[in-house]
C-alpha cells in the first residue's frame, strides 16, 4: 500500500495509517496554541483523538471479523483522517450476509458506548451521573434541532456548551465525550448512502427483492438524494464540512453504481463476443523498424509475434516499440522487445479478460480455439465493446477505472 505506514498486524490483518493521517495532529497542535499552551487541554484532546481512532479501528475489525465468518478475508485496514476502510477481498454474495457484515461495524460502537455508559452508571457518584444523563439529552436535542427547520428550537440544559462540564473530573468527562463520539459514529455510518454502512444495508435489503444490479441503481439514486440533502444542510445550517461530505457521497454513489453495472455487463459475455479475427502479426526475426513504421498507420498498437514455424512466440507492446524508437534501436530483432503474451480460450468470461487487460496491464491477449490462435483482444477493442454495450458508444471513458 503506497503512501501508508504499517503500524501493526492483529488477527492476521495488517493495519495501515494513510500519510494524510498526520494532518490529524494539527488538531491537538491547534488546541495547544489556542489554549495558551496548556498541556492538560492538549493531553485531553490527544487522548480523545487516540481513543476515537481506536473506536474507528474496532469498528473496522467488526466488519472484518463478521466477513471472516462468511469465508471472506480482509486484505488490510487503512486509517485516514476521515475514517477507516476495511478492504475486504470481496463482498459476500448473499444479501443477508452483506447486511450482517455492514452492520457489524456500527454494532461495535453501540457495544462500546453501552459499556462506557454501564461503567459510568456503576462507578460515578450520583450527581455526576445526573449530569451525564442531562448531557446525553442535550446532545440528542442539538441533533434534532439540526433538522428542525421550521419549529421553535428545542431547549437544552446547556451541559454541552460549558459551565456544567467544567465541574466534571477528567475521567468522567473523557468517558462522556467517547460515548457521544461513538453515538455519532453509529448515526453517521447508518446514513443510507454509499460509502456508509447504511448504504450497504439499504442496497442489500432492496436486493432481497429486486436483485443486486437494480438494487444498486436504486441505492445509488437514494444516495444522491441524501448527498443533496447534506449539501443543503451544509449551506443553510452548517457546518460547511457537510457540503464536502455531500459531494463525496454523490461521487461514491455514482462510481459504485458504474462498477456494479459494469460487473453485470461483463458477466454476460465471453472472449468469443469481442475477439478480433484479422490482426497484424510480426515475426521474431523482423526488424523493429517495421513495428515502428506500422504504428502511425493503423488502429493497432499492440501486436502478436510468431516464430518461423508460425507458432505464437509473444507480444510486442506499444511502449516497447516506442522504447526502441527512442533508443534508435531500429535494426534490432522483434524478439529483443517481445514479452510473454497471455493466451485465453474463446469461452473465457469477460470479467477475466477485463482483469488481464485493465488490472494486469496486458496490451493484448491471444485468443485460441482448441487448435491455434484465432484472434486477439486489445484494450481499445474491450473499451469500445463496453461502451457499445452500455449504450454509450459516443461518450469516451465511461468506464475509466484506471489500472
Ligand atoms: Zn463501517
């Protein structure tokens, strides 16, 4: 994982910090300066920050451990300033399993908050406990006020705003802050929009009736409505960061939809449907000059290479040809710049073709029947085929997932 720092491996899952995580340290640094260089305030905020990200990490482990129960492993967990990502190898196929995996994360935060509440109830003196309850009521009222556009604002006891909280010693006020933060994590994650867990739960619920492809389309539309609502809130109620979240949700909903629709499209075809049967070929003994000359003349950019007995020997990719041109290596034999070429049978599913070309970066594939090479598939052909099939032949780069 580029630009990330591995901090440890737990339960067989490596945990990484994304480089931008360093930005988080601006927060206690800001506290330090704005509190007049008070070490206590800075320490409290740093402790809260570390605990918060521990809760986020446990949330991600919730997803990972539930996924493991269904035989899905987790590549890694990455912590970024805006939250954690557990990168599962794949999503479980069955909607019920997807719901359980999605809900396991927020459930961890519910358990943490409940344990903290229980501990506080048992350990705190009654007057602090009363303050606790008041504070939670206040937090709930402020949340409701947020969505209260027309009515009178709900009165709060003012516990969160200040005076009362100061009377609480370090540990209770630390516990209180953590309870509120975990509750916020649950509420935020259950928003029914990708990439939030609530979006996955919603999609899986719809998929029980409508099938995964249609469910994703519906969930993406709902996600975009939610995104619009966040945008609206961000503009008129604040904080402005909600606008950013709105834009983020909007983009994610779109790309999740495009990905699932494309998966569905790919699953309906095989290599037979897009194999190109007339193609230029080179011989291992040809000069590179011939390949260099051929580039400006045709649409083909990658070529198959055959030996003197007309057996497939490899492929010559565009970048190798350009390399030879740059090196003035025009009299070299094609064999020098040739690489191994994947050979696939005609009945290869298009998903696999897509992986070989887009993810593994092969410029061209040789397609064979049971006797010999019958044609090729290259990246241009694959992309054009996909655009054609999705009814977007005119638009370029509809599927622009980079390899
Ligand atoms: Zn989650």
